[in-house]
C-alpha cells in the first residue's frame, strides 16, 4: 500500500508474471529452432508429411480430396478463431464487474485476496493472451486460403514439367507448414491461458501451473506417441 492508501501489486505477482512471459517466449523460441533447424518435434514431422502430400498432387488429375483437406483445415481454424472471440468478449466483460467477481474469488478456498489493481492486471493479461491467439488463428486461416489458390494454379500431370509444377507444389507445402505453425502458436496460447487462470487462485499455483504446462507441451511435441508414429 502506498502513501495515498492505494494497494499496490505485490512483488511476488510481478515476478510470477515475468517468469510466465519469459518462459513462454523461451519455449516458443526453442520449439521454433528445433522444428526449423533440428528437424525434430511433432510440427517438424508433420511438415515432412505435408511436403510428401504436395509431391503427390502432381500425380492426380482429380484434386477434390486435396481441396477438401485444405477446407477442413480452414474450418478448424475458423472454429477456434470464433471461439476465441467469444472467450475474449467474456474476459473483457470481467473488467466491468471487478468488485463482484473479485469478492467471489475471495470466498473460494485457497484463493488469494488481491487488490483491485492486481485483479485488473490478471484479467488484462488473460485478454492479451486471447488477442494473441485470435491473431494467430486468423493469420492461419488466410494462409490456408492462399493454399487453396495455389492448389488451383498447380498444372495437371501432363503439363507439370512444362510449367514447373514441382516448384509450385513445394510452395504450397511451405505455405501450409507456415499456416500450421501459426495455428500451433494459437493452440499453445490456450494452454498458457489455462496456466494464467490459476493465478486468480494463488500466485504459487500460477508458477506451478506454468511449469506443468511447459512439461505437458514439451512431452507432446517431442516425446509423444504421435511423434513416434510420424517419425
């Protein structure tokens, strides 16, 4: 509490938020380096599958199945983008009823009493996470929409060599890989949002939840059964 009687944000909460942000950034940088350079990880394995898929496009006259694959990816990303907007609207609404909701949290066992400034910080951070996820999902939608145009421009098998079809299919694979990476970033934001939700209960729980999310993500991306199958 400062000289004017206003309650300040505790130092422990500032440290916890810093750890949360730094951990997230470091993990994203690590996975990006592994997937792009080390060629290990679930995303890297799927990138190779997409490249194999693109190579087979030139062998088919009928590409309805290929277009359905892209449309399915766009529908999935659109669902998450729409859901994120609804969650974001609910999160922003919490800022207008901070006193009531904060009082409700104070009545929950093991929940930590907090000043109004800390409550607004927690809700604000949660909103920023979902804004980030929304931008990632919508960018993935646009990129896969571009993939549909690229697919339509790929020449038929009898014209593939003449019109350099192999180069076009590789462009399609690379753009689809990029869209998948952005979608993966958006999905990862949901995991970190779950960790941030625990901050409303207790700062120490928030730190533990952050570590737990990192462990879960690492295991799924680098040591999961799905990765062993794809590899």
